[in-house]
């Protein structure tokens, strides 16, 4: 049986999270705060505060299909690693939500390796945000845009090569 708009609208608030599901694989996890209902939609992973009316709109089958299937979009992927383990790899994705604490909607990993060991790297990981690696040092990085990210990475690779 399909999860209907009326079933979601009539969900009673509870103190503990609970879920509604249907036979088509749709699952909506619900939790109630003081005045807002929150929903957890598959693949989104987080509870988001939503008004009941907005929740009902988002959780109809057609809308949930759009929200639940929002995927990261590959912006660029480049890999060139020699047999001796020296080379670089750049991967940049546009993501539906920022990777906290970053405020932008890109997830990236750029790395230069020598003999299989990372010596220069730029990435943004959950909890750390945007940062760069140079040898054994790690420091914050100020992300401006993807073009600037790649330029800054190449510049640091060139600096590493000239110093080592």
C-alpha cells in the first residue's frame, strides 16, 4: 500500500521518533519538537524541521522521489598515477547540502602523491571543513570556487616539487 498524503498529515506528534512506510520502499522517519515536525527521507540522512503542511507536500510520492534521489553531481575527476606511485588525483562533486562546517555545496579531494604517500592534499571532510595538507602539516583552507581550488592545489604541488 502506498504511503498517502493524508496518512502523513494525520500523523500524531510523539516524543520519540517513529516512522511511516509503504510497500514501495518509501520510508519517512518522523520526530516531533515543540511546534515543528521533522522528517528523515531516505538518502538525505538528517532530520529537518518542517511544518506539517510542508512535510505533507514533500512526502507525497512524486516529491519524495525528487528529494530522496538528489545525488551528488560529479564536476571533475582526473587521475594520473605513474607506476612508481607518483601522481595526482582530483575529484570534485556538487552536493545537495554543504559538508559541515563548510558553507558551500562542494565535496572535494585533491591529492598529489610521491611513492604512494600523500605529500600535498586539499579536501573538506565532515567536522574539519576545508583544509589542506603540505607534507606533515595541515592547515585551514579558504574555499572560493572550484577554479580557484584547482589553481591553489596546482600551485602547492609546484611548490612541493621545487622544495623537495
